[in-house]
C-alpha cells in the first residue's frame, strides 16, 4: 500500500521528489501537443504486445 496526493501546482511537490522528477522524467513537465498523433498506449495495450511476442508456456 502507498499514500499519495494529487496537485495541479508543481510547486506543491516536495523535495527530494521534485529533483528526481526533473532529473529522470523532465518530459512530464510539458504536456503533449494538442495535435499529437501518437496512438494511445495503456497498460492493456503494452501487455497485449508482450503476449503477442511471447512463446506459449512450456515451449
């Protein structure tokens, strides 16, 4: 289990979490463009791709 919070203001994110986010995930500070043509990727689509390329169990 974990606890957390949601914030609309990045100034509310405490250190050292903010430093880690800036260092490791800087692209998360800017939203994608409105005309972003990339397909939507969800945990289900990623899992399906994994299943599609994985050999059946026992083979």
